[in-house]
């Protein structure tokens, strides 16, 4: 058996229930999915804070970017009720009536979305909504739980990744209220730790039609059991940044084989909705080969559900970044999934 096949066989079987029964029909997947989701939230990320009853949007500052009549921009303050928690969202969309497909990104804190990226998406007919995930909860090594969302939901078992995923969901709430947004064609994306949060957001919200983590690595699209030789491991991430996860996750340091899931399981939660993982061959810390392994393993669920064409994997040369090439790949995949437009590239690549 080839090494890759041996590693695949060593991953937890997605199509076998915890009590041993084997899935053979698509209609069995929701029950297995619920079982996996509960394990993943209980043992790794923590349970997301409860969804609010309503999310209201206050328009703060509409404008047209200079020399770019094809785009319209506005800042909004979103407020979740009844808890009263609020944060800012920037929305750029094409001129015209729509409805437009939309992409949600939580990486405003990194200032990675340049005018080139934003306008590139708008010129291809996409709206882009951007928020700062550290407004939801801080990305702080002090692990303070008295700021942001922790103030209104102090007692949950959730770590920062689950809180940031909650933020993605609230932006989706907002977009679902916008008449010029295509509510059936909403994507989420993010880079690195933002990619981990985007993957969790898409895995836990059926309204997300396309989930696209970029360079998300350990705790994202990577593989705990089989990281790359120079890839981040569970002991590395929990030593450096334990607050991204629920406290129970540290129980698996040194015994990762005892986890009843790996990250192929998180990818599988997205099925049969679309999933694209974008990676960089030189980003060794993010385990590009381990990400290929979780892709192959998760594809078994997409295949069962008749959705094998909805899972994609794309690599570029270079290092840890979320640049125009990654966004072009995302837009090409979104065009393929949302509108059936011919693929401009392969979405089943090798690292």
C-alpha cells in the first residue's frame, strides 16, 4: 500500500458511526455529520456562542471610491440583539442593481485586502464584506475573557476561533437582509488564523455556499496526525496559542491519535456545499502535503453525496500570504460553482 494510502487509512473513518455502523446512503449523512460536529466542537473549538434573535445594520458612511465608478462602498455597524454586541463591517459591491454574489472576509485586522484585490472581485461581479475579527474577541496572548463577545457571553467553552466564526455568521445575517445580495451565493474566506475561522464558519452555517480557507494549516485545513516534516503540530499551536481552542483540546497533546476526528472531518462538515482550500507550496509551517491528505479523505463524503465536483484544492508557489493569485483562484472556483462557468485552472492539484 502506498504511503499516502496508508496515511489515509489511518485517519478516522468519516463514513462509520462511532458505534460501528457503516454509512452506505446519502440520507444517513446528516446523523453522522451531527455526531462529528458535536465531537469537533466539544473537543477542539468549543461551542459557538448562541445566535442572536436579530442583527440590525446602521449605515455609517457610504461613498464611491475615487476613479472607480464601477464600485460602491459603505461602512456599517452591525448590532446583535438582545445582547447589544456590535462591530463594524465594510462592504464594497459593484455598481448596478444586482443581486451580487458576496464574499465575507474577517481579516481587516491584517489590512491584506488591497484595492487590487477588492476591485478585482467587484469587476468580476462580486460584493466583498470585510470585518475585523479581533473586534469580536481579541487575539491576545493574555487570554483575557473580559473583552468583546466574552462580556456578553462569558460562560461558554468556546475559544477565539469559534468566536470569530460567530462573527462571520453575523455578517451573513446582514447580507441576507440586503436586497442586492444573492443570498444563495455567499462565500467565506480568510488567511492563516483567519482561514481557520473561515473553515469553521462554513462548516457550521448552511447558508454559506462556498468555504475557502487560505494557508490555514494546523487547526484549519492541515492534518494533526500527519503534519509535514516542518509543519506545525498540535503541541506547537497549543503551547503558543491555546486560547484559540476550547480548554479540553490540550488533553490530546502527545496523544493526537486518540482524537475521534482529524481536520478532514471539519472539511466534510461543509459537504455537499462547495469547499476550496488554497495553499502555498513554500508555506511549510502550514503543512501543504498534510492539507492534500485531508482533501483526499474529505472527498469521500462529497463523493457519497454526489458533490465530488464541489471540493477543490489549489496550490501556488511562494509563501504565507493571501494575495491576488489566491483571490483569482477563489473567484474562478466561485464562478464555476455559482454559475457553471468553465474552470480556468485545475482545482485538484498536488503540493
